[in-house]
């Protein structure tokens, strides 16, 4: 840690920007040191750090609730009306080489895919999953395997308690390479967002393939990512305001072909608005300049 601090301090930075703090220990402990006049963090780990040396949390007006500033120990800086919280290149088109048959999925199965990292599956998700599977007898919920065996064991045990009759219809698929993963998103009928901690990359990737993402926004930034993407695409009506609507919307998209086709068409037409947006670069540049000027005026 001492060597890392010395190396960074030696750069004599004007602004030190952490994409995230809290995902691993090195950046977390580094963040307690004052290594630049301006120190800021963004959404990579989407909550406050509580670190006194961190000046700003950089977010986005679309992603923050009205009381968002109260959720951070840092000063909240909401960049204006951006489609995402960082600059994203659009993923390549799904190559369409992976098929349902290759995954052992029958032609008449409704594929409800939740591609999120398993630790995001809060117990409240179980009610949503159970509601969907109860209403759609042909439905299966597909999750993606992980390197951590214990997470899967914990979830299987939890599903057996919370929805014992439906648990056999929850399937863990093996992890995929990039091309096969995009194919998996494309072949799903519906992708399911996780409450309380939404997808970011995952939602962007699903929307890039045209597959609808059913989402239920919450009170904190990390529960509003997908809703903000829909707002940026002018598809706010795709956002579910309640758990009941989340279940209803997912089943409708999974079982009503005309509705699903219309939704995919609109998403495919507008998903480009989420990617390669120069406004993201301009907003970050403007913030960095303002923050540096403010620190210079304060004699830091």
C-alpha cells in the first residue's frame, strides 16, 4: 500500500478518478489517502464509500431519485440526462450460432432468463419468479452458473424453501463465452432484472440484442439502472411500477407473440441511443474541469 500511494502521489495528479471503490480491497484502502486535490468515484460499485477523502460521487440525473444526495457521504454530482453512467461501445451483434436445442431447451418452453450475477438475487426476487412460473406453466427460469459453487447451493436451498413446487423449473446454465452469451440473451423470450441491485452491463447487453428486460425500479441508484435506460430510449412505459406489474409484464412478453414482437422492434430501433454517446465524454470532461477549478479557488 505504501508503494502504491507513493507511485500515485508522484504523478502529481489534478484529479484522481476511481471508477469504483469497494469491489476489491486495494482501491478501497488507497481511497483513504489524499493523493490529488480532487478525488472522486463513480458507480462501478453503486453505493457510497463513506471515505472522508473522497470528494465527489459522479452519477447521472436519470439514475438518481429526488433525494439522491442524501444517499452519499460524498458530494453527489449528477451529470445531465445521459443514457448511461459511463461511455459504452455497443456490443457486437449476436452471431446466432447457439440454439435452444444445444442448451436442452424444448421449442415450446418460455425462456425467462435472469443473467445477473447470482449474489444479486435478493430473496424478494423469489416472489417475482414464483409469480411468473405460476402464471406460465410452460415457463422456465434460467440462471447462469458461477465460479462460486456455494452461491448456487445457497440459492437451490432457498428456492426449495420459498417455492418448492416450482424450484424444479429453475435451471442453472453453464457460463458462456462472449459470443454464446450474446446468443443466449437473444434467444431468451424475456430477461428479468433483479430488484434492489439492477443490471448495468447485463441490461445494456440484453437491450442491444433487442430482448426486453423487465425491471422494477427502487429507491436507490443501484435499483434504477434499467429504468433509466428505458427512459433514455423514450420507453418509460416498459418499466414496471409494482411487483404485480413486473409479473404480469414478464408473462405477457413471454406468452403473447404480437406484444413480444412489437417490444423487440421498438427496443432494436432505439437501443443505439445507449451506446457510443459523445455526451457522456463531454459531461465528464466538464465536471473534471469544474471540480479542478473549484479546488484551485479553495487553495487545495
